[in-house]
């Protein structure tokens, strides 16, 4: 049965007809054109589909779309409304990704972490990102970029 | 004279990093195909080996929304890259769990999936073979009884009437005499299980037959031109009417080389002209139906002289290639030529056998078999070092192959910096320095390995490139080498920029589209920096020649006095002379008579090695020149192991590779870090586990664990060595795959060094260490 779902996507009110068993990831990608969140496993094991729901990072591939009724969803497209964030700039500077498929998920998880803990130490940061799989990089450049962000936040430099 | 390079050899931000970090990169599944899009789902076999007695699709066809149901009746042909032993959809028999028995195209994926459940297939189970030793055992059931009738490349040696899809032999020198002269002989037997590529993006193809009969495919692929060729030949179409577009790809690692599920998407599309048809693997299908890494059982026997020199070397390799050897046969071939490791050895005996099993089909996987065989060689080398009382690193130095010495097939070795790699890694890891853990329950140990790898390619593989200038003096470089994440776009862009005196911001490198970009064999074998790089360099030189010619004709300055720099043309004899490209690369140069000289600048270039020859004597493997060159390197780890639980943590890694010339030093180091961690997964955790009927028990990331950001060493030390490759662009040769090869043996050697227990079967798990630590069967003396 179709349900008219209303929520806020990347700062804008949206309305979309969804079935009760449809996943948020599929609705975002196929019905709303927000394709930055990726399908990697469909069972919340790889983190490629990570989005923010009311500022918390969530695996959109196992979230039923109807669960976001009235909530605020942010994907990578919405994160950078005012240009690349500090985290994105650091990821660019450090060549943090290779194939790039996991990048949107990593950026969303990193964004949640930095919003809660602006200057995580390296182990805190690694644990916060442990649910995002990357097969290419060996993670070193992601760590370097995040350390730079944490260090920068510590100094209070914008 | 040293070239004064402005772009090549310097660090740079990847050309594709911004689009990837901003979410602008449009992967295949991100492209909007419109309301006409149809979806395809596949019915996989529940059995690893069974006859198909009947397939009834009538109920599936009745389901509303179903557009087409396809089975082997529609496509009885076999296909494959080197050995056509694979069914698009099988007619008579399934050979692995998950093998695609039928496909359904429907208006939604859900409907297509539901329809597959309505297809009734009657099977008769056959005996299942899951181990290469069982595959070659007398009386074993034949997995491919028709092997003798398959179409096969002339340089492969299938053994009809057996389960051996290809046999490569090396017989160099006199092996019996060699062992007779040896003072120490050391042997070992090893096992490597199947592992999976686990690209985060699963395989996907969107295929469309337009109403006028053209086929267009958007594929997540490393091999657009190879796929076009296979599709055109299979469908009897002109190549010009088949178009393969390669959008950004979410990981390849060899798993998206050649062709696999794309043929099914095309079959689905053929039934529904005018509709794009999307086939995207689920994660489970990705484990079963793309390909896995070859499993290996191997026996290594090495004979040494008293001074540590290897005099004789025997290596028997029984490869578990799975249900098809269409691509895996070349893994078997390439390793058959190279499974000595990077050592000079006068007497060599190698048998490399592609053993069919009912495990999932194996094909290319980063390292192309070299990781698998190097585990046994490098483990045996360490064992031998202890027996002979020679330091393990020193033993490798003693035997390191030098330029000009004959490789296993007796062709002179290329210039290389193996000793330098060995020494730099030993120094970085603190070889010979004993270290103690702060925790009395833990020990710290180090392990070492040295490795090599050559690109495995048909003798006449080739690359080509176009460069076109635009009004503002910027260029688009068109190649069909694929950006897999390894940095191809940046490497090609830098080579073009270097020759043309351009800054990198003026360079864009286009992903493959077979309608537009010129031919490339495939992006595999870590050969594109070398091969495609040569083509781009030649295309840039071609464009440069045209530019210089125009300026010479317009300004009456001899070409020999002109050079390109700072996005324009300068002159060695007139300091003030400078014409920016934007002044003339499209419009030409206006003369004093108001006529115009020149026109749009285009460059083209191609490269093919002209010294390779795959046609060796099948009895000896000699008489040809099957490989272009080897890239050598070494790797070491420092680990901390809990003596009670066997739990191991890698504290530090160092790896050095001789890549000839680092076009991008920073990106080359990234390849070492990434390859090391991928190797770490296979060394410590990863293994496809099958039950006795060939069903995979861990087809998801929860049970098939790949390294996460917490699992990796905190101290990573990538090292670059540069001994130029004579025929490489700026001396470069590839090194991306190689970086994972040392890891499995380095880990096992560290465990043996620390705890005197020799693990001969990866992964080297905590459980194996703990269970075997005090078992005399696994004891290795210090």
C-alpha cells in the first residue's frame, strides 16, 4: 500500500509516495534523485549508504522509508550546501579515497563524529569510522585527513 | 642527463578526488535511465554440481510486470576470455552453487525477483569436487566432459578427458642434477583458500538495444574494449554498433576484468528492445557470481648450495580455478612461468595445473596468482634460512635476481632494484633488532618476504590514446585505460602535461567510452602506467610536433629552437618569445598577410610491445618471451602476539617496490598502503568457507571479514625505489597489484620467528596459532 511520506531532505520539504516495505536508500536514490548514498550490501554491513537522520548517522539500506516521517534527512548532497565542509576539504587535500565509492558514507559518519566530538583522538576516530568499509586505501589517508581536522578544531581555527 | 621534469615525479592531488568527495562522481547505478528502465533478476543454482533435467518458466512468465524470461535454451553458446567454457545460461548442467540458470526482466526488481521463484527447475545431483587434489584424482567425475571441444587460445594447453583446464610446465636446466648437487634441500606444502574481491560497489550492467539494433552497455568494468569485442563477436554485430561506456567504478581488483554478468544483462536487453535493462548483483551474488581468487595447493622443494645459493627448484601448483577456467587459466599460465619468486635459479621444474572444481569460478584478483604461490616460496625460504643458519634477509639478498640473469623461461631479467628494496625494508622494520613487548604475555616478532610480478598479458596487448586541444589551450585526453582508484587519470594526465608543457589544471582525462576513446586491451596486470602511459606520451609528442610545426611555419623559427612550457610555446634563442596555446590551438596563427596557418591540434599514439612471444614449447615452457618485465619488491611486518590466545596485532609494516619511476610518488605510496591492507585481510582473516556441498557459509561482510580502519597497523611505511624500465614512460613500470603479495608470507614468517610455529595454510588466525603453538607437527626450530 502506498503511503505519502513527508520529511525534510537536505533542507527542503519533500513528499513522496512509498510502499511500507521500501527502504530509505531506494527511495532516496530512485525516487528523489539523491544518489550519493550507495548500495553496497543492503544489510548495514558496509556503511556505503550512511545518511544523517536528525543528525545521527544511520544505514539507510535497512531503514524503512516510512520511519523518517517528519524527520530531517541529510545526504552528502545537502551537507555541502555552502561549499565543501572542512572534512571534505581535508579528504581532498589528503587524497583520502581511491575508487571513491565508500566516500559519501565515510563523510557522513565523519560528520556525525566531528559534530559530537570536534577533536577526537586517533583511536576514538578510528572506532567511530569502523563501520565504514573501504577496500582500496588501507585507510591511512582517511586517518591523516581526520587527524588534521581534529587538530585544527583543537586549535579553534576555523 | 637527468630530465628536468615539471609534473611527472611530483606529488599532486588526484584528478578525480574532488568529484568523489563532493558526491559528483556518477557511478553506473547513479545514472538516471528514465521511466523506460527495466530490472533483471537471476535464478541461481542451489547445487554445486547437477544435471538440469527440465526448466519450466510458464508461471514466471504469467506474473504481471514480467517482460521476459531467459534460459540456456535462448543462449546455448559458451563464452569466455581465454577458454570458452562458461555458459551464459547453462543448458545441461550446473557446475557451482549460484550458477545462473535463468534470468527475468520485469518492470521492477521486486517483480523480477519474485518471478525467479516461480521458475521450476528439476535437477539430478552429481558428485561434488571442492578440492584440487580430488579434482585430479583418478576416477574423478569430469566437470567439463566437453573440454576438448571448447574454443581455446593457442597458447593454452587444456587436457581433455581430465579436470585440468590448462597445464603450464617449466623445465629449465637439469632438475635431477641440480638436486643431486644441493647440500640442503627444504620442502613445504601449502594451502591458500578462495578469497573474494569484495569491491564495495557490486557488479552492475545496464544494457540497451535501441530500436534500430545498436547495443549500448553501461558497465562497472575494467575491460570496456574486451567486453565490446566479446559482445560483438557473440552477437554477430559490427564492433561500431556495440558501445561500452565505463562510468566511475567502485573498486575492481581484477574482479571486474574480462566479462561475466554483463552478458546476461545484454541477453535481457535483447528481449526488450528500446528499454535499458539493469542487472545489479546483490552482495551474496557478488560473492558467488562475479569471481573469486584462485585457491591453491602447492608443493615447494628448494635445493641450496652451502653458501645459500639456490641450485634447484621444484614447484608443483594445483590451482582451484572453480567451475570455469575461462580467465583463471591465464592465472595458471602466468604463475607457471614465474613461480620461482625473484631469484636466479639455474635448474627449475614447475607444473602449474588449472584444476576444475565445483567452487565458484575464479579469475583475476590483484596479484594474479603471485600472492598465492609466493606464500609457499617465501615460507620455504625462511624455513631454509633457519636450517642453514643464514639470516633470512641475507638468504634473499644472496639469491636476488640481477639484470641479465635468466628467469624461469630463460629470458634475461630486466633492470631492477631488488637488493635496494630488500635493504630498505630490512632497515625500516629494524631487521635483526630484537624487541620486547611491555606485556609479558606477548611477544614481538618480525617477518620478511621478497616478491616479484610481471604483467600477464597476451603477447600483442596494446593501448592507444587521443589528445585534443580546446580553444583555451586545455586538453581532453582520451584513453580506454580505466580509473579503478589506482590513479590512472592522474598518471595519464601528468604524462600528457609533462610533454605538452601544460599545468595540470588544463588537463582532463576521460573515462572509457568505446565510441569515443581509442582501444585499450584491459586495465589489468598493473600494466597501464607502462602501456597506456606510453600511448599517451606518444599522443602528446604527436600533438607537440604539430604545434611546433605550425609555429615554425607561422614565425619562421626552426622547430629545434622551440619548446613547450607554461601552457604555450617558447624559444631557446629569444627569451621574450611566448605564444600561449590559447592563441592558436584551434584558430591557427594569423600571418602578416592575414592568412591563417594551422588548425585544431590533435594527437594520437599507440603502444604494443613488439618483443613478446607466447608460443613456448609446451613441454619446457622455453623458447618464447611471454612476459614483458618484472616489478620487484619486498615487505616486512612487525607483529605482537598473545602467547595464550594467539591473537596477533600488526604494529608496523614496511614495503618497498621498484616502480621504475614514480609518476605520482604520493599515489604510488597510497597503492602500497592499500595493497598491504588488502593483503593483510587475506593473511589474517579472509577465507570463503564452503560446506561439503559447495554452499558458501560466509557470503556477507559479517562473516567474511575484511579489514576495517581499526584493524590496520598504526605505523605504515611505503618506500619507492626507482630503477628505470627502459621501455616505460619516463622509466615507469606498474606496481599496484604487487603491494599485497608479500603480506601473507611476511605474517606467517613473523609467527614462525616469534613462536616457532609454522602456519602453512592461510589465513593465519589466532585460533590456528593458539592450537598449533605446542603441536610438534607445526614446530619450526629457531
